[in-house]
């Protein structure tokens, strides 16, 4: 299955559900022991989390290689975020990733692809 939900529809009511999402990597934040990825599609953004203690080692290592605009598919569990983000509709949840498939690697674009950007 390509996806069970879009990146803009998951809410706290989906907590503990197994989901499959697909989309583009918007942003990657790597703290060494934890990696957060903002995954986007045409419907919104969902935050993914790769936790060194809870994520399979091979999946965690693959997550380290992700960069902006890579196209990925993930499977994981919807969990409540420790710190909610009121700026996005999906800001109360994140996906604890259990499987990661790189569908297409992207060359780093010369500018960010976001709604609010100056093209710089």
C-alpha cells in the first residue's frame, strides 16, 4: 500500500494506529540519538521521529542519509508529541518510524520549497 493517510490528516484521535505515509522530506533535524523529519505532501506536513533506542538500527542508519526533497515512504505508529506544534494541524502527533523506503533521492535544490519563502 502506497499510503494509508495523507500528511495533513493525522490527529491525536489516531494515536497508537499503524500508518503508512509517503511524501517529500521538508526538513531533517539530527541530534545524534534522535532524528526528526518533516514529511510533506500536497495535504500537509507530519513530523516523523527516529529514536536510537526505539527504532531498528538499520532504519535509524538509513534515516541519517535523508536530505531535503528526497521522496520516501514510511511505516510507523502515531504517537503524541512531547511538545505540540500549534503552527500545523498535525502538530499534536508524530510518527515513530518502524520502516523507511527511499523512493527517490533528490539533488539538493538551490532554494527551499515552502509556502513562505523569498526564493533565497
